[in-house]
């Protein structure tokens, strides 16, 4: 395999209107505590990847879905339903994208899109 200067994804950052409320919500939603917790940035380690929260600057409005990060899950419907019960809202219900692969998206209470993916074909290398 050819060497590349790009090492892979490391961090997904969500901009939030209330970083303390977002920290608490993401701690519940992702079932983990922040390892870094400051007023300017909150960081979580999710399976070796960074989920970061930063305060929104300026006027907050509807967020555009131009890029979606998908968090890997084993039981997509179960995780989707749990996030809805915690206050996320439906964006795209879980659906089969081909073979056994399934994806879904929700919006957190701060308007950010959270992607979920069940992909039994993907391997970290």
C-alpha cells in the first residue's frame, strides 16, 4: 500500500450555542465523559477519535448539511432511538444503503447533524 501524507480522520467538531449544556448532552448521548473541558473547547475520545465541541460565535442560525461525520455503531436502530429519547430530532431514519450497510442522521439539540453508520465491511488499517 502506498504511503500518504494524510493519516485519516481525527476530529469532528460541533459548534454549539451553550457549551456546558452540549457537554452534558454529548456525555449522555455518547456514554462517556469529556477528557478536556474548558469554556473554549470540550473534547471526548470516542473509540480513538475526537469529538469536539466549540462555542458558536456570532448569530446562531440553521446549520447547513454540507459534510456529515458518521459514527460507527453495531445496532443502529437502538442507538438512533436512544438519541431521540435524549432530545435529538429525526433527520433521516435508519435505512439500508446496500448490502448490510445502514446509515441514519439526527440533529442534536443544538442543530448539528450526527451521522450513524452500521458498516460490517469497514476495517481500520
